[in-house]
């Protein structure tokens, strides 16, 4: 069973700010914003939504294919993918571009400011969906034309997919969002994105759930909700962790757990709980792809947390 993940494969430059953004950004001066943050450390990591989700699905034993365009500086990332047995069969190399770069600064409250350079991702529409052997798909942030074309290609190929627009939302208007909703089977947002989706699509969350099988909304450390038609809402708790180190990539880890559950025909509550456990695994490590897991240990932790076994 294979999953196709359309999105970014990017380098993450991660920085930690020991203050609070909301104390250092003056709300009454936003029209003339000129602010800087002195960071205490910096790391260069492997990231991007497609890369992160594929990495997490690999930990769960799923054959995942990230589909992305990368640039001339991709060699280090390619070696990392090879070491971790992440497929590169649908990675397109563009020698005249740079691999996407995300510059992410996190404050003491785990708030984040991200600046993203798309590089090769702006040309992701040059690659078409290859549906061979694919049972399930995901559309995550990539180039505007790519998201539109890849969603259409998945729909035409009969691949059920999760629509996860994330930080790509500002690129689209109402009619385009409505088209995505018509094509997708499920949709996922964080709390802020869910509010933006309502504004951009003209649909309330309740109306959105009438058009999709389920809509997932994540709330970070407060857990997540899985909404289905008729107003049914499943509350998925977050897993308490010993160390809250870095939230970067936690949403991607959660989505990998969700996709694992869907792929194995699990109920939505179980799928969401796997997502919650995967997010807890990730948050205890710096970077989006530095955590590992033992399936036997994961199964034991799931049973301890929720009172029943995944087997």
C-alpha cells in the first residue's frame, strides 16, 4: 500500500528566540513594522511537508512517495532520504533552481514566525501525478499551479486524498477553495487555518463537513477535533510529554498518523489518536525528522494512553 504526498521537500533553518513575540511586536505600530529578534541557537534540518510526512509514514512502515521539485543543493537531503529509505522516485531535480528553504524562529511560547523561499517548488506544476500503485494521496502546500493541477489529477485518477492547504491558503480565493473541497475526500487544518478557510471559502466549518467525509482541526497541545456530517465531533486528546522541545513538524507527524489509520481502515478516533501519539514523539526532538520509534514500544504506549491495542 502506497501514499503519494504532494508538497514541499525543504531545508529548515531553525532558530530559538528566548523572549515572547507578543511582547516585542507593538500592535499599534504594525503599519511601520521594523523589528528584529536575537536568536540563541540555529540548526539546519531536513523538512518540508511532503518530506516530513513521508519520513513519519516510513517510521510506521508505510510505503510513502513525496512528490516535489528540488534544486541544485539537494545532495545532502538526497543522502538523508537514502539513509532513511524514503522514496525519491517522484522527486524532480531542477539544476537551475535552489531547494526550498524555510527560516523558522520559535519563541518561548512555541509561537513561530516563518519566512519561506519556494525556489524549485514554484515549478512543481511541471511534474504530473503518477497514480501507479497509489492508494491514498495528500495535497499539502506547494506552488499555486501545482496544488490546483495535482488535486485535479488525483481526482481524475480516483485517488482519495486529504486536502491540507496550510500556509498555502493565501494563494487561493473562494471558487478555488470550493473546487478543492469538491475534489477532496477529507481536509485538515490547524485552528488558525480553519478560521481562514471559513473566510476564504465562504463556508462555515459545519457546512464544510457536509461536503467532505471528515474535517480535522488541530489545536497543538490542546489536542484535535474530528468533525463529520450531522455535527458529530470526536475529541482527540494530546499526549503529555516529558520534554516539549520543538513544535516544528508536529502537524506533519500528526497527519502521518492520520493517514496510517485511513490506509489501514481504522476508525477515526483511533486514527486521530495515532496522530496525537506521533505528534508527541516528534515534539520531544529538535527538527522535523530526528525522532525514531519502535513499533512494539509505540503499540504499548498507545495501549497505555488509550486503553486498547492497535493490533
